[in-house]
């Protein structure tokens, strides 16, 4: 089976580097399914799960926005934050979710704080979802 080299990098350092048969991720323009020899592209990513497939199993990574760069034999994900599913601290994400929900109740929709809380809530929900996979 042909493989792609996949690296996931954040400002804190590398999160993962390994060979996979397929990468699925959610760009702002829609879902991307990447196999070896894909045409080169760069796309912004949403707060979402990256699915990495090899040898009949799938690894999941929660990404908090960033970019994916695709080359025929390489996929690089540059993310603001990224965690492998087994490294996610679910209690922390649940606390972040509660904090964000509280802020959304008190902030006004036009406030910067409201927008920040919405994005924090998305990050927390994404982590909770990915941690169960
Ligand atoms: P919190 O309010 O809990 O810090 P956050 O969404 O504001 O959440 P980020 O700013 O996105 O956190 O991330 C800061 C750092 O903490 C990153 O390195 C990220 O990977 C890590 N991180 C955040 N939440 C979790 C979590 N639930 N489990 C593991 N690592 C986490």
C-alpha cells in the first residue's frame, strides 16, 4: 500500500510524524480526502478532527485551526494547537466548555468576548468529541 508522510506541527513543537495511507481533514472549503499523489494545495483548516488511516486503523487528532499543505508524498498540518485523541484531557475540555457557555450567557453578541467564547466552545467540543475516538 502506498503511503504519505504526515507531520502535524504546532508552535509548541511537533505532535506527530508518521506514514499513513490516507488523511481526511476539514478545510474551510469542505472535507478533504488525501491519498498519495494528490495534487499540491494549501488550505485553511477548521476546528475539527483529522483522521489518519493505516493498516486498518484510524488515528484521530483534534486540530484548533491552521493550515494543511499537501504535496504528492507529504501532508503537513500547521495547527494553532493539536492533540492526539489519547492525549486529550477530557475534564479540562469540559471545564473549558462550561466556562465558554457561561461567558456566552453574559456577553453581548457583538462583543469580542462573545466571539472568543464561541471559538473556545468549538475547541472544547471538538476535543471532547475526538477524545472518545
Ligand atoms: P483551556 O482553556 O483549557 O486552556 P484552550 O482551548 O484555551 O483551553 P488552547 O489555547 O487551544 O487551549 O491550547 C493551549 C495548549 O493546551 C495547547 O498546547 C493545547 O494543545 C493544550 N490543550 C488545550 N486543551 C487541552 C486538553 N483538553 N487536553 C490536552 N491538551 C490541551
